[in-house]
C-alpha cells in the first residue's frame, strides 16, 4: 500500500518520497536492506557492506539514451540499525553528473514496518535529472518495494525454518 505517488508531478521536483507498509517486523526488513545477497534480489547486484564510509556499486543494464552507465557509485553515509540507512547515489560515468542521496527509514507499525524512502538532490531545472526522477520514482513506488516485501518475507520464512 504505497501512500505517495512520486510521479504525480504535484510533489517536490528535487525528490522522490515513498512511504509503504511491509508486513514484516523492522529487523527482518533491515536485513533485506543491508545484506548484499538479499539487496541484490530486490534491487540490483552490489558489493554493499553495512559500514559507514563503505563505498560500493550497484550494477544493472545501461540506458544510453539517458546517459545512464548502468553502474551506480554509492557510499554508506549513515547507519542506525534497524531504523535508518542513508547512502549517496550517483552514476559512475562522468557524462552523467546527477548526484542524489537515498534515505531509508524503518518504523515498527501495526505488527509490521512503515518504510519511508526519500531520494533527494535532483535538480529541478535539469531535464536529465527530471527524467531519472520520473523513472526511479516509478520503480521505488512500484515494483521495488513490492519485491522488497517478497524478499523480506522469504528471508523471514527461512529463519523460522532453521
């Protein structure tokens, strides 16, 4: 149940804001956010490590028409288990100078987790940033959080079976 439509055009042109409810408790969602293997299952292949200052990359298919290289260079900026993860997010290619920050906040709510995502730093007057914002907003607000809930549920089930 996504509470915000980041592609509606009525919100802040410098950010994507999505709030959703996941049925798993925060500790389970946190593991799905901060374990490289589960992160790869719902987002992208990566070399993430849950340590402030750790630099890592996400890898996916490039989109030449948007100057997206397919490699996202990131750094863990803040980590408060199991409540908040903040990472930098920028294309590794020098042809694409968009730089944003992604913040995940987890809060226990009604037997599950209220998950908030804010990706900010998009330039309102930059067509490339606005195209990326529209594309990523649809992903975060749609299939990404749904897939995160599935992966967290699978991880929770495997922990119970052990």
